[in-house]
C-alpha cells in the first residue's frame, strides 16, 4: 500500500480552503514522534502553524514561494543544535579525517550552521508526509527559506533551528507524479564499479 501511495504522490502547491481535522493532525505528529533518530536522541521540535497571517509571513521568508500562503497547515521541522561540548566536531572529524584540521579551525557559528543534523528531521517529515497521503492530504517539502527569519517568526529558542517546512493541505486540483528515474539507474550491489 505504501508503494502505491508513493507512486501517486506529487508536490501540491494549490490547496482547498479546508482545515485538516485535529485527529489527522495528531496522527501526522505521532508519525514524526515515532520516527527513528541517531542514538535515539529525538533532537527535533515540530512547529504546527495554522494561523493564516503567520503562514503568509513564513511564505514571505521563503524567497517568493507565495503559493505557501494558500496552505491550511505548515509543520516546521526544527532541529536541536549540537554544541561542541557534546562532541559534534569529534564526530565529524571521525567521519572526515582528511578534513580534521579544517573542522577544528572553523568558526563556531559557521560550523554550527553547517553541522546541523537536518537529516534527522527529514526522516520524521517523510513519515508525516506518508501519513498525510493515507488521508488524501497533499504535501510539498520546502528547504529554500531564510532560516533566521523563520526562527524569529516562530520565536524559537537559540537551541533550535528550523530545518525544513512541510506544507500540507487537501489538493485543489488533481495532478500527476513527476517522472522518476528507473530503479537500475539508482542502485548498485556491493561496489559501485
């Protein structure tokens, strides 16, 4: 069933003027809550935005993606910043030993911005999008926005950074899934040579 949902999924940019019921919203958030995370840290915070004026302001911070303003629901996927004292640089130095000196020398603010574990929120967001599909709710993933501006709009503490925006709503018109590459173009077995 999930594969069939994914075969028909498309990015929705025009929405019906219809609220998403609270029970479905709770299911979406529960899907995010149950998602796996590295070391089971669950380093996320999910911002639920239904206020139309705030949605318009967030759309304005998304570099001209004004279609966002027509959505009834945004879930802002926020990630907790991993501070140096929690071993963030050591982890990256082990992952990329050829760049250990550059990692050590990097400015703290720049390093923090580049080292955000945004991949953690992507798992939770993907699960939410799948649950939305089960209920006939479309979504679009937005990564192109002014991070600092959205953080200010949401009044986030400096421990969290918005990493992704999941735009959700009932589609106002039918569309089709964008073409996908064939499976054989995307896989290899054992080695890539």
